[in-house]
């Protein structure tokens, strides 16, 4: 950052009636100047100009240095970096800021927003958002696609969706490992962690709940049976056969023959319900996460200017 800080004051001792034109004072002469300090400490070049008619002194302090920008790490990848220079006077004089001019071009102004605070001291604050599109393409969108693939794979055979779920499990672990290691949990870590937990729950359901359900149908009337009585025979899909009743059995029991039908095209109700709950929970998380991320992004004044350039 390069800053030119100009101070103007009147020193009647420097009125020289013999001179009429404003000139730059030589480096050998050191007039009185306010004691200006900066934080952080930055080397300064001072140029002093004098109007000898009325004794007006213009002192230009030129600061040029690379500043370390700070940010809230937990907001990654929606961080806001801030860099600041504090210019203050250690003497009894009070410095008032009359004017502020930004000499950068339009492109630089759209990238970095600069604010000036003048309470007690002059504080110049430069802020700019992180380019979060790379994290969106590298981690957030791929992990979302992986979760959707896992959900759709549940409609396939058990071996297929178990393999897909396990592969997704490993992929998300790999995404988390290749990221930079920090001691602070970030928003990107939160996204990967929640996606990982949802995929882990789906894998747990695959291992605990069977994929297919067995339903029993009465071949006499074609209706499904929810409760099987003790006098009912269960047989494999065969032509319907009624067992003849013995002549000496009184009263004779009508033995029903049921057919066991394996449903291979639809998921069992016990598995469909937890999958629906997991999908709804993940959808709620995505909506809440997106709203919070948009709040962090759009509350910065310079984001729209940067995005529309």
C-alpha cells in the first residue's frame, strides 16, 4: 500500500517578504513538524513546501510498504481480509482530516475497498473478500454431487449401491485430507464434515437394513397378508394347490396356501423411511448453509462491485 499524508499549518516565523513563489525546502533545513507515528511502523519520506508570503507549510509524508492482512479464519472460503494503517500524533496537536482522495484506477477500486476513520486518529482500512469460487469448484459442489449419486444409487442392486456409498465415503475423506491443516474449524470443514456424516449414515443403513422386503400374497384372492396364521403353509411360487381335507377330520380346516413373493424392484419401507429422513436433513443443511454464506458474502459493500466488473 502507498499512502501520501499531507499536513498543512502556518508558521509565522517562516514568513519571508523577499520571496514570492512557493518552493520546496532543502533537506538541510528542518522546520518544526508535528510528531507523526504510524502503526505498523513504516519508513517515510518527507517533502516540505513553503509559501513564504504567509508562512504556510505543506508537509507530505509518503508511506510505501507491504501490509499483513488479517481475517477470521473460520469464515474460509468466505473470508474478508483487512489491512490497516494508523497515523497518529504523539504531541498535543489535534489533526483533522479535511479531504481524502483515492488515486487508484477503477479496476483496483472495485477489487479493494478503502475506508478512512478519523476518530482520535487517522485509520486507513483496506478490505477485500477471498476468491471463494475455487473452493466451491474444488470441494463444495463435488461433495454435493457425490451425495446425490449415493442417494440415486440406492435404487440399484445391493452390491452396486454399497460399492458407490463406500467409494463416496473414501472420496470425502480424501477431500478433507488434502486441505490445508489448521487448528480452527472453518465453514468449508463444516460442509465436508456434515456431508461425510450423512454418507456414513447411508452406509450404516445399507449394512443394518436389508435392501429387499418379502411380502406374502394369498393366491386364492390375490391380496397381501400382513399376519400369517399358524394353519397357513408358506410355499415358493408354484401353481396354486389346495390340500384335500381328510374325510375323518370334523370339522375340516381349510388349509390356505400362500405364495411368497420377493419384491426386487422397490426398496423396503424400513429402508425408504430413514433414507428420506437423511435426504431431508441434508437438504435443510444445504439451505441453511447457503443462506449464511450469502449473508457473509453480500454484507460486504465491495462484493457487488467486484462481482459485476
